[in-house]
């Protein structure tokens, strides 16, 4: 009898552990932030991005691509000699960056999306 109770407890614990952070929305599972999301304590500029990506279990190649795009975004805005922190930039700077990608660099729509997603992620998940 004791073994059955232990197994039942372990099954319930495992089910709770596996569904932690998952919500059902329109017959699909959508990952949400866990209640105990750690506070970002990094000092360097791109480390909060790396920490949040690793916390959300993104792949290493995604992390590298996001860091490269955000670094390009920051350096492009600092090309005049004045480097600004991304949390001080707003929608106007993001729009100028995406416009530059489309007009000066003539990138495709998929590349445009690949450039906008990391910038949105960085501003929303790390500084939002």
C-alpha cells in the first residue's frame, strides 16, 4: 500500500513539474514565463540577453544570432560617435534600423524579420 502511495505522489509531482509554466490556449500549449523568473544581475550590455535566452532554453545558434543582431543594432545607432544604451532607445530608433535594412541594405523580408525579432526580444524580455 505504501508503494502505491509513493508512486501516486511521484506521478503527481512529475505531472506538476512537467506542466509548470505551460498554459493551454486555444487547444495548443504556449510557454509562459515561470512565476520564479530570475532577476537579471549582469553588468555587461549583452549578458542579460544571453541569460534570458538560456533561461528560456533557446538553442545556442539562436543565442549567437540574437546577440549578433542586437550588437549590430547598437553599433549602427552608435556610428555617429555617441553610443547609447538600448533601454534609452525607443520605437523611433527601431524603426530607423529596420528602414535602413530595407532601403540601404535591400534585405529580403525574412532577413528583415530576423533582424526585428532579436531587437524586440531584447527590449521586451530584458529591459521591458
